[in-house]
């Protein structure tokens, strides 16, 4: 956390002495939090201010100013921010079979883009995607078109993951997904596409949904076989307005 980051927004009682430590909490004007989890935990507890409409805050991890509209936090700016906000960058380790990205989703954004690039795999295969600890209820359709122009179709009903979400190749890893509503209390929709890095392969398009209403904050990529080394997983949030 930065020097101005808060872990609470205090509620002062009548006649209470304001010492330096308490006054320093208000020196930055707008409360500053490391992220949405700290922000949400800082209101309504013992000795803390009740969250009410009009409350402002600043988030260090996404560099935005937000206000509470009586139901949820909405982003004010920066005004020059684009439609996508980088939330996190995770570096894949060495010879790992799975990678979990925590604190990927929150109430700040409804929809997300995830891009995987760089790195290598010990064998050519596809990685699978799971949300949270859920290992059932994944529905998916896939279209594969070879570079020679041959079409193949496949589908999965009530599977254990979104299959083939990441292309794992001995030269590079690729993924490009949109996840719609993973932190909402609604089914999560998934769309992904990539071109396989082999002259004898082709392009793949996959879409589906996770049939539950869990509000997810994390996801895991797991290899179909072999291991991954290096590369990055970048999570972006689509601006809600």
C-alpha cells in the first residue's frame, strides 16, 4: 500500500480527542485504498463510518476515483481513461501445471478481458479455465478451422472447465477471452479465440457459460498435459460507462 492508503474510515464520537494518527487519515482528503477488498471492508464495522450515497474514494491498484451511488461504487475517472483498465499482471512461473489469478474480478467492473501471451509449454496442448473452485456446470461450443480450410465443431455440456481456453505451444502461449459478469450474481458468459501457432493447425473460436450465480473473484488456468514456463496473464476491466 502507498503512504496514503487507509484500512478504515473512522467514525468519531462526540467529545473524542483527535490525535495525530486519526487526523493523518484525513490528510489526503479522499480516502485512499489499495483495492476494492480494502475499500469494502472499511465501512460499517466497529468504529467505522457507515457507507452512504456520495462517499468518494481512490483505488491504488486501478488508479481511479470512485463514488458510492447508494447501491454500488461507480468510477468517476480519470477522465482520460480508456474503455479498458489494467487490473493485474501475473507472471507464469517455471514448469507449473496451473496458475491462479486472485482478486481478478470485483464489483468495480461488470465485464473483463484476459490476455495470455509469451512463455512456452513443455508439450503442445490446450489449457483449461475454471472460475473459483467450481468444477461443474461449464457449457461450451467450439469451432476449429484449419489453415487448410477444414471445419470441425465440438461441444461440452456440464463440463468441469472451459476447455482449450489457452493455446499452449512449445514456442508460445496465447489466449484472448471476454468474461461477462463473473462477479455478478448471474451466470458467467465466456468467449475466447486464438490462432494456433503451427502451420498444420488452425484458428479456434470458443463460447459458453458457467451455469451458476456465484460471484467470482479468481480464476485458474490448468494445462491439459505438461507444464508452462513464463509468459504473462493480464486482466483488464471494461468501463461500465
